């Protein structure tokens, strides 16, 4: 069987490791962070991805970890309430969808494979040299090894993708928004709920996953051009966000202050990765590294889980992997377009229209599940 190096230990990486080990491959996972990142904001598992976690035997434990968000409250600029509605009225679903903390899913996947897979934390790939017998890999630590295949599961800003395919800008489709996420004290006493404040082109939100002493804070805003320079400069990120929200009301000043003090700030653009091919020779990509759909679709983690399953079944036949996955990926990426964020209207007129639409949906039944979420029937590789 093959030796496989996977870059990235979040979701796609450990999920791929699970399926590769089941098929008898020798797997190493390298992760640039010094450890797994626990907790974190919630992510969705729905549609075809539910069949993947069921085949992994993880569905019961993920149902136990399901986040039971009771309501989302939308606020006017002055902090007054527009409406409170159940999240499924917006997100849709058939009652089987799961919402779990990103870190909880990552920890569960890691626990499932850690005894059978080698993990190299606090390390990363800095060079690859492919030849007829494999791929020679040089790590940041100075370690050098040869693998039969290298898989990039290292997210939107994938280092493996840059090494094998070129600069990110070639494949990065910016959708017109940026966001900052961080944790802060739950001084409003929120419980299993989210609160969102809007001005045209800007949104601030507090999300209490459970009943704890901290909440997730989010600051999102529209920006014409993607701020690529801010990705590599933590201070530039904070200054950009603070300047956009300067002078805003409600809890925004406190959120900006908490962002400036946070040690877990996550800043990024709302973007997609669109590539003509996800493989080159012995190197392939999976999850956000290959086909990030953006968080506006709510499908990033689901595509990662499905992609990991399909790629493991087609190791060495990357054309088959793409043939199965590409229609499913494109259908989900096409759920959104540039500037197409219902929850973050860019003008006063659009914001007023959104608010009126939200009021009309207060007592409506949940939106049906989108057919795109289940557009792929999992192949059987047994």
C-alpha cells in the first residue's frame, strides 16, 4: 500500500486519514499549529456529509455534540429588536442536520485515528520534489522524507497548493466581504442564541453556543478589494477592522476592544477557491484547499468530509476523484455569488428589505433542505 502525507489536521485531513488507514495505507498528518484547536465557532454537517459520518461510526457522538441554538435575534443600529427567529427558518434543513463546534469535530476525528496515524504538530511542508518513485518532502523542522502521495488539506490559504500549483491569487474568488472572529466574556448572559446587529455594509454578532461564560464575537464588513496584505500582518488586520467599525453603536465598541485583546483572533475574507484541476502528479488537494465554498454556503465542512471519503477511494486515480466530486462541489459553490450575502446587506435599501423579509418569516416553517446539499450519492468503495 502507499505512504501518504496529509498537510492539515482540522477536518478534511483527519477524515481522509481515517479512510486511507481503513484501506491499509500508511498515513502521516503534518499540522503547523502546536496542537489541535479546541472549541471554536459552530459548523454544519448536512446532506451527503451525514452519510459519511454515519459510515465512520461517528453519527451518535456528533448528535450528542449538536448545538441546540434556540434563536437568532436581529437588531437595528440603535440596538432595538427587529425580530427573533429560529435558525432553521433561515438555514433550512430536514431536521437531521447537525451543528457542532468546529474544534469538537476536529478532536473527535483526531481521537478516531490518532492510534493508527502519525501526527507531526508544530511543523509544515516547505519544499516538495516529485520524481518517478515518489515525492521528496522537506519540513520546516529540517526533517526530510519521501512519500508516494502528498495531499493538501490545509485550508483556504493552502501552502501545498502554492507549492504545487502556484500563488493563491490565481484561484481565489473573493466574494466581497471580510470577517473577524474571536471569543469574549458573555456579559450579556446569552444562552444558546445569537444576536446580530447591522448597519449597511457592516454586521456585528454575538453567538452563545451553550450557556458558558464566553461567547463568539464576529465583525463582518464589505470591502471592494481583498486585503491580501492583512493576511500576513496581525496588526494590520486589527487596524482594518477597527477603522471600519469606528464610531458605531450598540456593543460594537466593546467588540472592537475585545478583538484587539483577543489571543484567538481569526481574520479572513469570504472567498472561494476555484481551480481547473485539484491534482498534479502525485499531489492532490481536498476540502477548502481545493474548493472552499465560503461560509455563506454553510457547506465547507460538509464538502471536506465528502471529499475526503471520495479521495480516499480514488487514491492514485485523481481523475476519478475529480469526476465524482466536481459536479457536487460546483453545485454548492454556486449557491452564492459576489456580494450575495442576505444577512449582510450593503445599502440602506437592501437592509430595510432584509428586515422586512425577516419579520415576515417569524412564524414560517423551516426552509426545506437544499437539494445541492445531497446532490451526491456516496459511491461504495468496499
